[in-house]
C-alpha cells in the first residue's frame, strides 16, 4: 500500500499544463504578477538587504537572477534573496483554512529553478500550481485544531509544496518526488514564536527558507538521496508530532478544484484578518467625508479567534515597528481613517510613530462582535464604528475584501498593485513589458526572458 507522501507524489505527477482550466491559468498568472510586485515592494527592506548581502558572500554558480539587480547567483541563493523580498511587506497572497499559509512564497524557488533550467512559461505556471496543490492540501486538511495554535508556523507546510514543485520542474519520476517531499519534511518545522511579541525581522525570511528547503530537497532526491517514506504516518512523523491529526481521505483525494483558485490576494499590505476592517474604515471615510480630527473614538468588531491567534498579543495594541504595525488591527484601522489610504508608506517608522497615528491607535478599541462570530472562518469579516465628537457615529461591515475569491481582484487592480510597487525601480517601459509578459506567460519560451525584465 502506498504511503501518504507517495499518494501526494502521484497527485503532483497528474498536474499538467495542458489539463489546466483557463481560469486556473489566469489566476496563476495574476498571482505571479502580484508576487513579483511584492518582491519589488520588499526589495529595499532591511531583511532583503541582509539576505542579499549574505547570498553575495556565499557566492555560487550564476544560475538565477536576484530580482531588482543584474546579479545572478545559485538557485538557492536566488530563492532566499527573492523569497525574503516577496514576504517582507506581508502583501503577498494567503489562504486561511484549517491552517493559514502564504503560498506565493513558493514562487521564489519555482522561478529560480525554472530560470536555471531554461524552462518555458507553461512549465513555470504548472510548477506553481503544483506547489499550491500540495501545500494547501496540508493547510486545508491537517492540524488538530491547526498547526498554528500547536506552535508551528505556516512555512512548515510550505516545504512539501516547494519540494514537489521543484521535483516536477527537474523532471523527476514519482518515486523521487515522494523522496523530495520526505527529505524536506524531515528537516523543516518552523516555530510560531516568530510572530509573537515585538516581531523580529526574521519573520520575512521564513517562507524564503522553506522554499529553499524544498528546492534543496528536490536536488538531493534527483541525485539519489532518499528520505523517510513514512514522513506523514510514521510514529514520529508529521501527523503524530506536528499536526496532531488530519482528514486523510481529503488530503490524498482526487483533484477537483485546483487549490490556487481558493487563495486570497491582498489589496492592502497588512495581515489577512485586517483586510476587511481596513476596507470598512476606508469606505466610511469616503462615504461620510470623515475629518479624522473630529473622531472621538473607533470601535472594531471582530470574531473571537482574532484575539486568540498566535500572532496577537499586547504589543500589537501600540506598535512602533513595521513588523508589528501590519499585524495591529488598531493601527491599520486608525491609519486608514487618518490617511485615506493604506500603502507601504503608511508603514514607514516615521508614520507609525507620528503623534496623530499613535493617538488614534490608542483610541481604537477592539471588541468581540457576536454578529460576525459564526461567519469566521468561512469569511474574514470586520465591523468598524467611528464615533465623532459631535455625537454622530458611522458603522460599516465588510465580509469580503478586494482579492477574496468571492470579491476577486480585477486585472486592472492587479496591474495597479504591481505598478505601485515597481515604480521606484523600473522604467515605465519595463513595467509595461513585465505586465505583458506575465499575461502572455504561456507563450514565453524561456523564463529568463521574464527575469531579465526585472533587473535594475
């Protein structure tokens, strides 16, 4: 009888570009455009600079491009460097299911390996769909109650998807796809402490490390290294030690809807549960022409898990750094009301620490709201009530933020998001050519044609 990892390898092997429905191909291309924008948006961050510096010192064969530069380095080096930039702003995609995940971090490894192998755009698309399918099966079906509350951070699941995708891009047979996942899973469990308290800069590197671990595992499997083939069901395997339980029939069941179709793209650079409250605050400001100077106080209604998730703690009530501010309901709602927009500029230290931002953040209260308690986790709603000094109050509930599959981002919105992050680095011509190349990715003969457009 096949082991679980062998069954997942068989599923991975079934994913072929020719069989992908048009909507899956389009969503994948939009996700790639979104993620490349996030890489440029996070390019100048301290974690990305640090990672690039370390990668330079380590050196390596010039196999893949460090996005935003003319430099080429090893596949692993490019994965680490680009993956850190992708994740830094907390602007890349997500899926909140039985467990959370940010699967577009997989693109760092998939893109680097595809470039090094001179693969075409169709193979890049197929590789990313593959990574999502495996990782998000774990996100959907594993954990008792979920890995996150058991102390394991999101990239714990990513290594399996990254390994499967890398193995497929390398053209490995089913047996070696299974061993790639087994190798990756045996060496990569990430701790949730990374998101607790005053969040350290290491947070932005976690998915990059996981993507690299998956690629490394596939390279080892390609050369004959084997892993623990009972990595899931073994006495000391993933199910018993990490997850604590799983729906095994669903985990290894047939592919129906591809998992990438269920992911959320973010229109604002804040963590997932904050997207709806931010949208509600922006809507209120615009609809009622609210003068922030006349706000008395703000109340944000949330579901119970928002107060119990591992990344929530008292430090988020009065954030002083970007890493904590983008996880702070108080700050994100307050700054939306103050500035009328939520972009990377709202998370500069100078803006976070400005007196008006600190003041309204302190006057923004979070409360559990029974009206939306039973909606989570089907939706990620938020209710914002703004109380004015003149006694008036304005209330708004948002269930689906832009980028939710039930309120999908339009092509125009996706392009706007990319442009807003690319403008500091790329010329107008480069930006247009990147957008055109991604939308016609299936016609690209060599992925290197795309990465060369992303050099400065």
